[in-house]
């Protein structure tokens, strides 16, 4: 906590877990380095600010609570647009007014990449907009390339049609089914998609971008983005993991008492437990669920499985449920969490050695920081890109599935689960090395520590220069 009030910025997270969690973690770092922050949240997310509000006085941290639109009843394909557009409609006029009447308005806006429209708002109020990317630099490079170049699938019936990104380092190539589902649905001229595209293009045109990533992890892609965006205001400041000792309420209340799962882990040998979780939203299909449950029954590895229950509006149709009697059959070797797991606390426990993940970028960074072997089963969005980084570039990942396209037979999957906690795996050594690199990056003088200093210096300079 700092006594002097530093330059004031507006922090605006996108209101879903995978986006708001890392930006709140980053906000803690900005506050601890002396910035004054107003953080904009919708009423349902207001409780997530409690740990910050109980640590920092009102002179440093203020909240701006603006309404969320009602629950979208739209088909799943339109849900993201509805949320993005709804926020723009509700918040743009309110923010304009807030800026114009504020006695000492923010000198910059730091907002999530799904809030590209804040670039225009920032221009209107005469301050720079900085993008916060909760995804990695390769993922954002791919997104920019898609929405600028608009590559087509020349064989619409072929889900394996290859799309090449020749301008990006290492020239990634993805089969069509691994390209972002939002892009695959793109309809030129349709207002929803053109709005989405305009937001992405506004991200690219923004004054700067802050990544929850670190240089040693994504150097070539960070350098590429500097060239692509035409300036060097690209800062990699991650992993922005919690500074608070108690991480139980991070992102929401845990569905089990954290001490209970930690006690369960405590009695296991070091690096012997597998943690399974597919992020904050992903619900498995019945085929995926059955194969995984069957493999977990067959494996000899102890595991913690965070099972995402479907909530209204998440997936239409095919939703997997735990097989009848599963919990009894795995009693003793499996700990099941139905709902929200204290993920970072679990991953950091010394007895956890492997992580079966959907490869959401936060999970990737949390797994890397914890030094666990990553079993990759990407489902959508940037997750295929992230899985490729883990497996091909960093060599800490082992592929165990690809969306609904590659679902291994349960005996084969169980075999990979058994191997994942083998102490002699080359991936384990790499995982330990990478965990050290992540920790060095955020330590005093590390690459992320320096980038955060540079970012804050740039914000401080704004105070004295008219944007
Ligand atoms: O039971 C749970 C489930 C999740 N988490 C946390 O929630 C976050 C989940 O983020 P992530 O792993 O990135 O997954 P998603 O929630 O699926 O994130 C979305 O946002 C990410 C950042 O842009 C993208 O990389 C993903 O593809 C996209 O699905 C992480 O911090 C987890 O620790 C918990 O604490 N407990």
C-alpha cells in the first residue's frame, strides 16, 4: 500500500471469470506500485473486489459499479456479441458522462480485449486506451491476423482444411476446426460480426497492450506484435498470480472448504496427484465425460477432478454427467469437486504433479508457475494455440485430446494419466525449469517486473503530457 496518490487510471475487466480474475490480480500489482485505480464492475462481480477493497484505502482504489444487461436468452453463438454489445450500449454513455464530470478523471483506460469499443471512448475523452490481454501473445497475433486478413476455408465441408499464418513467427498452421469458433461463424456484413471485428481492429489500433504472459515464454510473438502494432508499448507482466495468502475466494467462493482438499492432498506422495479441470465455463459433452470418467476409474493415479456442472444457457443439448456410481467407485483415490475449485491452491500443492487442462491461458500460466506436467485437451477459443505452445514449443505438455474431434479410448487415456506422474518424464524436468523462469520473471529485476515498471512509467509520463 502506498500513501501518495499516483496517477489515476480506469481498469475495466470483461465480466467473465477467465477475464476478470487476471485483471484483478494485475490491479493489485498496479496499486502496490502506487497507481490510483477506479475499477469498473457489474453488480454481480462486486464481491470479487472485497480482498482489494479491504487492503487499499479509498484514496487509492475506488469502484464504479455499472449495470449488467439481463441474462441473454440468445442462442450460444450470439452470446458473446450480446454481452460485448450490451456492455457498450449500457456503459459508453455512462462512462462519457462520468469522465466529463469527474474532478480528477483517469489519465488512461486499461480494458479487456473484448472491450475494443473503449478505444473510441478513450479517444473521445482524450486519454490513451491500453488493452489488457488475458490470452497470450501468440493467441492475440493469430486473432489480429484472422480479423485483418479474413482467411477463408476453400473447402467448407472439410474441418481439417489448413489455415496458415505466414506472417507470424514459426508460421503456425491450424486445421479449420481449431480456428476460433467466433471467426468460423463470421458473416461478412452481419452487424454482430462486424461489431466483433471492429472491436478486434480497435485493439490493434490501441495505444498499448499489457499481457498476462512473460518474455521468456513468448519472446518471438511479443516482438512480432511490436512490429505488427507499429510501436513498442507491448508489456508482458505475468504471470499475475495472487499476492494474497488466502486464494480460496479468488474468482468466486470455492465449492469445497480449501483446507479440506489441501488436507486430502497432504497425505499423498510428492508429485503423485493429477488435477483435472476445464476452466470456468467448459462443460464436457457426454462422450468426453464418459471417456474421461472411465479413464479416471482405470488409472492408478490419485486425482482431484473439478467437474463443471452445466448452468442454464451454457451448452445446448449434449452435456455430460458423471456416470452413476462413479464417486463410490473412485472413493479413496479421487476427490470430486462439483462447482468451483480453489485451483491455484491445488496446483501449488507439492503433491500435485500433473494437470489435465483445457488450456485456457490462465490455467496454462497457473500450471506453468506450479511446475506441473500439462496434459492438454483444448476445446475452443485460443486453447488449441495454447496447447501447441505447451506441447511443441515448451515441451511441458502431452496431448490427450482435441475438442470433440479426438477423444481417446479410455484405456489409452488411462495409460497417459498413469505416465503423467512418472518422475522420469522429460516433460517433468522442463516443467520445473519453466516454473523457475516464471518465478524469475516476476521477481525483482525479472522481465515481467521490468515491463510492469516500464508500463507504470509510461502512465506516469502521461500525467504531464497531453495525450
Ligand atoms: O473451478 C475453478 C475453475 C477455474 N478457476 C480459475 O478460473 C480461471 C479460468 O481461466 P482459464 O483457465 O483461462 O479458462 P476459461 O475460464 O475457459 O477462460 C477463457 O478466457 C481465457 C483468457 O482469455 C482463454 O484463454 C480461454 O480460452 C477462455 O475460455 C483460472 O484462473 C482458474 O484458476 C478456479 O479458480 N476454479
